[in-house]
């Protein structure tokens, strides 16, 4: 699918610079730097790749995909890319914030983009985005609480970090709004690249009664889906539409349109509207998030629940419901959101966030 121009495999740090130089004929030259889970995660990175391919088709862009093997390689990878003739270098990991800030300061004339991170601007030559994943997670949390037969649902995150907590807070808020008595199990595998661990944590949640588990763990999420298949329970996919990975076992997927975000960054370079230092938001109002419905999960969710989800979506757009954002919470906070709801123990009992 990708030709030699578009793929810089894991060992690329040791390849001569000329091997990653973009084509001289392209009007827009782009480098995509993946998170450590790389392409083939059927999640975040693959969604970003779709944005690159759209830019290639619609804008005539050419791109390379650079796949660092570990977080520790992010800064050197970005620095090497900045030494080439790219119009924009786009990254895709929360752990890339500090490495990109350092490289952006060293290369002030290079345009950078970082997809789906935090609310703070990174540098004057970096545009970043925030996906309002808490809104999409709210919708799938509602669905999970309505569809559970055990009264217990689970959350399987990757690394135990704020951006993943953002998903959990939305999921928890939606579930508790749908059913105040539902139990929500919060777990983190510690990795975005460990499907075996994802399966292990899922089966542990199932043993505690969770018959639906929301996977927010990059490539680890595949193991959550495997665990659902093995245990006869349901998984909820994340980032991309993962319903196809196990038809009948994936209740829905919380889709984050990071493909659109990457495309918009490239388009801003193409039309000279790039605004370094800005943070752009993509939520329900911007079609940035959705609960995926297709032929692979048809019939798994009751029609009345789907109708309720559409009503909730409109209330969110109208401002009647305000889903809490983890980054706006404080340790020990007892209530959150509009309408107000009790915070989960991980917030209420925390000494710091």
C-alpha cells in the first residue's frame, strides 16, 4: 500500500539522510512521525495515515512515515526530519510534546503539527489539536451502561496518563448519567503496544463482572477485543472504527477524526493559513468524534438506546449537557459536569492529578 517514499521503517534512525529526503517535485512535502505503536495499530496512527493519503489525493502532497521504536527516540527523530526539506512535520503522541517543543525551538523556521494533545500551545511554529474525546467517550459510556447485563462495565487504558484519563472521565460521566448504579472498573495496562496485556486486563475485568470493556490503548486495544471474543463479552473500540475487527463482539467504536486533523494541518500549509502557536479543537460540533455504527455492529445496540444517543448528542451541541474534561478537574474535586455528578474515586480521592 505504501511505496518506498512513504515508509521509513523502525530502523530509519540509522539510514542516511538522503533516504528520507522528500521528492523535489512535490508541492507540499510532509513527514508523519508516529507514536511508538507505529502503523498497523488499527487505531490512532492508521487514522492519521488516512489523513495523509487524503492530502496526497486532494492536495498533491507527498509524505513519508517515520516510525520511532520508542518514546526515547522521539526527539532525535524529529530533529533528523527537521534537517530535511519538509513543509510540515506532524507528530501523533502526547509523549511527543516536550521533544517537539525542543526541536521546534531549535528549528524556528520549520512548521510542525502535533495531533490530539493537551490544551497548552507548544511553540510559535507548532499547531496542535485537541480532540474532545471526552464527548465521544460520554456517548459510548451511555451506550455501555444501557446495554450491560451485569451492571458492571470496564475501562482498559494504555499508559496511566492524563490524556487517557480524559477518555475515562467522559466514559464514566456518560455511564453514570445513563445508570447511576452502574459500576465502572478503571484499569491501565501501562502500554500502548501490548495486545497480550490488553487481553489479560480485559479478562480480569470480566472476572469482576464487566461484560463491556472500553479499550483506549493503541495497539494494546486489539487484545481487549480478543478478550471480549474469548469471554463472550463486548469491547468498545477507539480512535478508528474497529467494529470490523470482531463483528458481533465490538459494541461500537469511539472514533476520533485525527485523519481530518492531520489533513487540515497540511491544507493550512498549502493555502498559507498555518498558524503556529495555535490549538484547534475537534468535538461533536466539528464532527471530530462519533460512536461508530455500521454493518458489523448492526443489531447489537437497542433502537431506543440509539435514539437516546441522538438526543444526547443534540443536548451536547445545545449546551444543555457539558461533559467534564479531565484537564479542567482538580484533585479532590467532588462534583463535575453539567448536570453535576460525583467524580470517580480516582479524582475524588487523589492528592494530585
